[in-house]
């Protein structure tokens, strides 16, 4: 994982300055006089683009689809008014999740590894959504508006550092402030945590989950990391105490009914992630086999074993196990995608294509299925069809840098060099590299010099990117 460039900390400092909030309209709460909801949105998008260019991310469509849909489900029952959410999934096995201003939701892969049940996972994200709905960042700036700029910068810099697991950087930023100011910040943070716990429990219940999974998660983490000198980043930014556990447990007991504790689908996604972070397929094979020996009905372990066998090129054995899963759940998208992956590994591309098309007839806009269709078309060198499929994906996910990267790939294969440069520009703009983005549009404009309408559109987009870049630079001055 790469470390942050200094510009990130500079951005944090600039955006935290009280002068940045001059002449803002009041939107009904006192924190809006410091930073408006729309400014939070702009801040979040600027920060996200920089973060995307700094950290390794998980690109798995099934994982993206699960996390995004699960968070939107929680958001539907939350007090969040602006639901223009953007997601980043970090390729880190460390336990962490965060919510940044402007609807940015960050999840480490390690959150799903540490959260043993779907309810525990949902409890963490319900808590983070509560931070967003209550505008804790803006309220934090309001509480600190009379203090020195470095403290306010540290508040956002700490979030940025936490996003990449940069605990040392985050702690150094906070340690640079005065001791009295730090104490005041911690007091305010504790109030925010209590409020996020309370609202998170309510929304967890409204979304159909068992609220008791929140204190259960806290309790297990406290036991696990009680004596660690360097606990996970999540516990550094969300400290767990006996009183906090007792408070959340007492509140959870006030809700009637049981609610969802876990689901098979969550455990299947966890199995995929466990394999992602294993050093070798052999280690995963042993672990999944051991689980199946203890419980032959452990579907998540069997599914994980299928993926590990495919990765280890033991394709016949993988076919035996996927047949067992499909016999019980023939319409399961996740099992069928594993079967498609197996067919691709066997170079049975036509069979994989037919199965994908059959599934898409029932689930026409499913992101993981469409992405599988695109990958099969690429392997079949069906460039024209692949272009149509990626265009459909782009319409669904216009801000996903991974999709723009693939758009550039397919345009290059189609010998659409102008389109290739345009797609690269969109990719670079979404990972915060405006220099490269503008340069790519220069290349595109040069090639389109004999096509005035297209050259004009390229020039307009280039000017828009320059304006975005200037807006960020203005924040830094």
C-alpha cells in the first residue's frame, strides 16, 4: 500500500480553515455556517479522487455490489437526507471502515473478515452512516472554530490517514496540537460516538437487523484486542470501553423482536475475501476442507473451496463441488458465477457465454453478471459486443474508475485512439491526477483536429477538468 502524498495533508489543512466558510448561507443548523452540505459534498468528492490514487483497492464486482447494496439498504432507514453516496473498498485485511464528508463510505476488506456475522458488519456501517447523517465533521469544525487551524486540519487528516491504515500519520497529526485542545476534541468525539451508536442502533433495527449485534461486535473486539499495543485503526478512532458496551447493550435490549443476525450470502462474500487475502491457494484449500470435514453442509466453505480449487487449477474437483451447490440453489447468481469462472478456466467460453446470457435474461442489470459477460467477450475477442456491454456498465457506474479503465482498454482494442485518450482522461480525473487527465485530452484533441464538433466537446471537457483542478488548488492556498 502506497503512502499519502503531502498534498493530502495540505488539502486537509486548507479545507479545515474557518476562512473557507465565509459568506455561507445558513441551512437550518449552526454547523452550516461553517461548512454547507453542498461544500461537504464537493470536499468529499475531491478527497475521494485523491484517495483513490493513493491506496490499493478491491475490484471484485461481487464484493462491490454487496457492499454498495447493503449500505444503501441501511441508508434507506437512516436520517441521511443526501444519499449521493460514493464507495471505496480498500485492499487491506485490517479492520476499518469510515465515513467522510459528502457521503464517502470507505470499507476495508478486513471489516468483513473481522465481522463474524452480517449483523456485526451492518452495525459498523449503521454507525458510520449515523456520523454522516448527523454531520459530525461539520459540527466538529463548529466546535473547534475558535481553536487553531492545525487542530481542525488534524480532524480531517486523521480521517484520511485512517482510510489507508496510516495510524502513525494520523496520530502524529493529532499530537501536533496543544494538549488542552486535544482533550476538548476527544470530549466532542466521545459525544459523537455515543450519538452514532444510539442512531446506528435505531437504524439497524429499522433495516431489519438484530440491534444486539452491535454490542456483540464491540464486546468481541474488546476481548480480542484488549492487550494489543497497536489495535486496529477502527479501535483507535472508535475506542471501545466497558461502559460503551454496556450502554449499547442496554439500548439494544429495548428493541422488540430478533431481526437478522446473519445470512448465507454474507458468509459467501467472506469466503471470497478470505481467499483474496490468503498467501497461497494451498492454505485456503486446507482451511475450507477442514471446515467441510466438520460440517458437510457448510455451503460457504464449499463455495470457498470451489474458488480455491479453480485458482489451484484443480478444475475437475472444483466441478464436483460446484455441482453440489447448484443442485441446492440452481438460480443462485454467486454460484452460477463460480460455475462460469470454472468454464472460463476450462476455456469453454461458449458455454460460459450461454450461461451468462441465461442469467441476464432474469437479471438484466446485474453488475457482476454484466461484468462477467464483458470479460467473456474480451476473451472471445468480440470487441464490438464488448464495447456495447462496457457502455451499459458505464451508464450504471459513471464514476467508477475501474470501469473507465476498462473503457480505455476496449477502445484501444477497437483502434478508437481518440476515445482511448478520452477514457484515460476520465480515469485519471477520478483518481485525482488532473495533470495526466488534461494531457490525455490534449492527445485526443490533437487527433480530432479535423473533426470540429468532437474537438469542441473535448476542449469543453478539458476546460471543466481545469476548473476542477483550480478549485482544489484554490483550497490549498
